[in-house]
């Protein structure tokens, strides 16, 4: 009986820790420990004891899931741990838009070290400086583009 209780206790503990340390490994181990407790119960106590262990495992798992996903998110700690907003934006390559910007002049909005943001024709773009570090406000020229950023260099008056 002690082994069954120990296996159930460790299983529930690992399921609870899974909320704090995500990844699925601890929760899977917890489920396996609870399954082992059910197997031991069937072997030691027969069908009635095994069925009682299975019912207990289902009840404890349901209780743990309700606490973790219904009650915990409403607590102060849970509000910090669970995400409430989602990012709906997508990342897309510049494509033809970038080709049209090659040769245009712009200004560094942030420090490019060597990546940062630039303003070209009133639009903000992510850029990579082939000239190394560029301070904010520096005049730049677009010399190329890769999939997700412009390549700029410091604009000289020559």
C-alpha cells in the first residue's frame, strides 16, 4: 500500500511541477508513475483494488488539471505566469518593396550596432549596417536587402 501511495504522490507532484517547468517530460514521468501505481494496485489488491486506483488516478489528475488551468490563472502568481495577449502580426520578407528602396537615402532611428531601425520615405524598417556602428540620426543610403532587413551604409556626400 505504501508503494502505491508513494507512486501516486510523486506522480501528482511531477504533474504539478510541470506547470512551472514546461516541456512535457516531468508531466509524462508523473503520468507514468501514476500508471505504475495502478499496475501495482491491480497486482497487489486484485481487480477491485486496481479499479479503485484507476478511479483515484483519474480523479487526482482531473483535480490537478482544474487547479492548474482554472484556479491557478486567477491567483496573483498565476496572472504573472500565464500569457493573456497574443501576437497577431506576421513576419514577412520585404521582397519587391526592398528592391525599390535600394539607392534611397534615410536616417538611423536607433543605434545600428550593426542592426537597428531606419526611417526611409516616412516608413520604419529594420536594417543592417555594413559600416559597423551607426549613431541615431546619421544619414544612410540603402545598398541592398536580404529577406527580412535592409542593408545600409553611411551616406557620404561624394
